[in-house]
């Protein structure tokens, strides 16, 4: 986490749970500027679909995305 302390960190995961835990861990380790995509990429795609800015793939263990 030391190499991230002076950087902006934006995290996303499929449903938001892992990012919630990981962002808390980073803050605890001294990374102050940590944001996460609320609800994960799954929620983002539900809201924005093809009109959003997400262009890419997200590895999932199920068929959500």
C-alpha cells in the first residue's frame, strides 16, 4: 500500500463487497484517496448499460456480467 499513498485509487469489483473490504484495508494502511464503484460493475451496468463509460471485461465466477 505504500506505493499508493500519494495516488488516487478507484476500485471496482463485480458486486461491490470485495471492494468495500479492500478499500477499508487500504485506508487502514494509509491510503487516503480511495474510492469504489458503489454496488460494483454489476449495478453500474444495470443503471447505465451500453450508455455508460465501462468498456471492457470483468472476470466473474457466475453469469452476472
